[in-house]
């Protein structure tokens, strides 16, 4: 195994050629009330937000896999707030932040993650997606992400002092499944009625499939069966 430092340097250089997408709140939301905590968040310091920005806050055994076939064993975790991985050589070493590009993927907990350029809701973003299944005409992906949710204030609001008693923003799950069908990206709603309205699939065939199968739009295995069926017809 090559020295992990060499690998980290490679990523530091290659990251200049890649892009990442942050999913956070607007400037107006963050600066309301002049809260010091919110100003920290505006500077991408999410350390004081409640909850965790990580898919799993513990580092897990993983692999960095290059298109050339070379692999590197690492400890890793995914920050879904920033869409970046953190890697460590061992449990006692300091973590380094890396960005994925098209030449590398991460394997973690038996799942494979890659960086994808996607057009979703008329917005071009770079996102780290879990590859669920890739078929000839349809592919299914899981988009693990979190966003910052601001506390909802009720009643009269006193001027904010920035003290620890101020309500804090929280990390909130915003995970979703995505389908790439015929080169177009679609988010999968959790309601069958909304899925019908999206016209991703033939409506008559989709209704027939649901009647014959236990379709759960929140479960990866169920969605894999769905896209496999439509890919085969």
C-alpha cells in the first residue's frame, strides 16, 4: 500500500479541478437578529449546530478505488452537509478532507459512492451519490444529504445575545432517491400519487406494477425492483 500522504496530496491537487455543492440557508436567514452563532454558520462553521452533518459520525473501514484499479484501504466517513469525505490512515491519525472526481470512488459499508454532475430541478450541481443499480436505460441512486434548518420562533422575539440559550439551528435529513432515465435526472417523491404526476414511467404500467407488487418508495430494494422492471420492458 502506498503512503497515504501521497494520496492526500493527490486529492489536494485534484480538488482544484472539482466542484462541490453546499446545501445551506440563505444570507438573509442566517443574519436575522445579528446572532453570533448564525454568523459562524454563514462562514461554513457548522460545529455549533445541533445534530450531526455526517452520514455516520463514526469512521468506517473503506476503500478508495481508482479507475486504474488501484485501491487504498482507509477509515472514512461522509459529511453529507458539505458532500465531502473525510479519510484517516488509522484510528489515531488526523482526518483529511477529500473531494471526489470522475477518476475515483469510495467504498464504505458495502456501498459505492461517486461524484456525479446532475441537473435536478433545473439546477446543475455536483453531488456524491450512492450507486444503487445501473442498467441500460435506467439507473437508481441514493442522494445522502442534510441541510441546516433554522429554529421557528413563536411569539415576541427578544434581541439575540448570542448566548447558549438562543435556539440553535439543526442538521436535518434531506435524503432522496434519484433516477436517471434516458439521460434525465428525476427525484423520487415518497407519495405514489406524486410519482404518477412526474410521468417518469408510463402511468398505466406503473399502476399495474403497484397493484401486483409491494411498492415502497422509501426503500432501496423496492426501488431497485421497480427500475429493473421498467428497464426490462
